[in-house]
């Protein structure tokens, strides 16, 4: 799921049963949560992953990244709840609410600008 050898305290996997606590409640507690809805079969998802990881690590806890593998367990219900129609879809949660989203692979510099805009 993550880059080989990549161990970050700011990136974690999340599933339907723990989404409310690890994403919604955590975003209410002060740390914005970026959610990456992805699938293992999705080439653009694998293309986006290292850029997301790099940018989140650079922000050193100003935002955390929750990875939702949509084909595991009942995670497709989460994708449906948030109307993620294509993958990857990335949604930023702040104060328990959606504060922005994008779909598709993006470069690191684009992600930094997007986050700067949405975290301001």
C-alpha cells in the first residue's frame, strides 16, 4: 500500500469501521485529515501515492493522510458515501467536514499548492 520502506507517523490505513474515529473525529480534534480513496488495480493511484506521501511528510503533522483501499472489506460503502466515482479521489476533512477534493494523479508541487490553499 505504501512505498517500500516508508514508515511515517503521518500516514495510516483506515477502513469503514474506524473511519468515523480516525478521520471525522480526528479532523474535529484539530488535525486536518487527507483521505486517499484508492485501489490496488488503479495505475493513477500508484502514481499519486509517492507524491502524497512526500508532501504529507514534508508538512510534518500539519495534515495526516488516511489511505482507504476501496476494494477491501466494506470500504466501497465509504467511497459511495462520499461520491468518489473515480480513483484516486482525495478529500480533505477539517472540523469533521469536507473542505476540498480532487481526483486523478497530481505532481508534488500541485499538491503543495492545493493544500496551502485549502489549509489556509
